[in-house]
C-alpha cells in the first residue's frame, strides 16, 4: 500500500467507529484461536494509533447530520457507521482511506489498495 507508506504517521487517524467495527469483528471470530489472534492485532492497532483515535464530538455530529440530510434529500442513505466515519473526516478536513464508496457523503476518499504512486 504505497499510499499508506507515503502518508506521514502523524497524519494518519482512526475513527473511534472504525475501532468499534474492528472490536465487533474480534468478538465475532469463529473460534478462540482466531479471536485471540484478532484481539492481538487490535491491540497493535490501538498502540499504533494511541493518540490518534478520533472521537465523535459536536463537529462530527453536525457533519453526520448534514450527510444524513443530503443523502435523504437525494433519495438514498448510507449505513450510520460509514456516515460517522465520513463525518469525522469531513469535520477534520481528512481523507478517508477505504474500499467503500463514501464519496457520495462529500468526504474526500482514496482507495489505497488501488492507488498507484
């Protein structure tokens, strides 16, 4: 992932929603061995992003509401966790690195698995 390597560590953040989604994946692991391995990976992610896990505050909530209203007016919607991740990026002026289609939220989106540098 060239994009990830080209982005300075202090400029990489995770949404608290992303962390919650990873936690849900750990809890849903089909067996204790995998669950332990996934939990270890989550601990490493938390350590890597220790001071860069973005909470949901008032600016993010306002951006979420804007996304919700805009998409509803367009006759579409998006899963709330994805909208909250996009809202976090919008509220902070960040780009979302994802395979998902969040561009319709107004957030800047890059798919680092496809991008060539």
